[in-house]
């Protein structure tokens, strides 16, 4: 299963009936066709936790995700990356990828919101599987529009190339 490096495009903190979202986009979208953003619905608290990791505020006590980062480090391991690995309906599944002090690799199941909240705190890369991107990503509407414009321009070019001087004849029919 191929993985695509992702960046956080935006975090929307909703309230009441409005859902919170984290929107991921390909780190380097070249060669990915019209694949666009990957919106993942998350809770408002989790959206706030991601936001706090992006723009850290000094707090007197560690927040939950900060505590987990410290615990992993104290145990001699390191969070290398996080991955959104699967989607079923509207539910996404993620993994936190660790390397132990002995070099062993371990992947731990996580909610995408928690995995991303950890990643932003330590600047670990975020990945999404190609399958998830194919299944759940929104099209890149800018790329779709550019493709449509290029196609229209090509059709116009072909039309102009097919014209002959007779097509511009101004002789009027005789009465």
C-alpha cells in the first residue's frame, strides 16, 4: 500500500450542529492527478488539541497529547510518523508509527485526530494511504478547472486549424 505525505490545510473547530474538521492536502501534489483535500470529521475538543499543537500556548500542566509525547520519549521510543490507513464509510483509522530504542518498529492504532495532534507537537510527518485518498479525498477543483480550460483551448485550436479561406467568403447569394 503506497503512502502519500500530507500537510494540514486547515482545522475547523465547529460547535453545536456544525462538525469540526481537519483537512489534509498532499505535501507535493504533482503527479497525483486531480486528488485534492482529505477532509476528516473530528470532535471539537480534538480540533482544539490539533490547533494547540500547531500554535502552542504555554500551559502550566501538560495537555493529554503532550503527556503522551513525553511518555513515549521517557520509554526510549520516538514517534516517527502518523498514517491515515483506512476508511470505512465516514470513519477513518490511523496509526502512530514508533521506533523503539532497540530499533524495533511498532504501529499503534489511533483515531486520526489523536495521531495528528501528536504529529503536530513533534513535527512528525503525516501520511495517508493511496486507498484512503482514492476513496475519501475531494477532487482538486482548481486542477479540474485547469484541465477543462486546457481541453477547451485544445478544441478551439483544432477548430482554428481546420478553417480554410473559403470559410471566410463574404459573397452574398444572388437574388
